[in-house]
C-alpha cells in the first residue's frame, strides 16, 4: 500500500486505529460504517458518473471494544521479553 493511497481510520473519540487502503475506506463509507473527517488535497476518485474527492482521514461511527492481545506466561516468552539476557549478571543465553 503506497502512502498516497493510505487512509487513517479514527475511532469515535478521534484516536487513531489503523491505516487502510482507500478502497476499504470508500466501501465502509458506502455501508454507513464511517464518516469522512478530511479529504486529500490533490487526489480524486473517478466514478462512472462523477468524480469524488479522495478521503485521507475517516472516523468509525460505531463503538467497539478492542481485543487485548493475551500472551501466554511461559519461560520462552520471558526470555524473549528480556532479549535472552540474564537479569542478575547481564549475560546472554545461547538460543537453539
């Protein structure tokens, strides 16, 4: 996805959610899931009957709960968190 075709998605309180393609933004707009907050200054979308301004920032209209990523508590995840470095002596553990 190029930077020119990327659209910023915001949640209901205008916090950034993700960056998606302009096709996804237009599809969600037509389905009534989003509203356009800001248009691109120099880009347009050519439709069959008319030309539409390209969105650059859209806001999601429905509130949804973000899923938290659950990590399994394991020895390997602790090693990965600490970059395989001993917390006592600072030595590095050899990985297989």
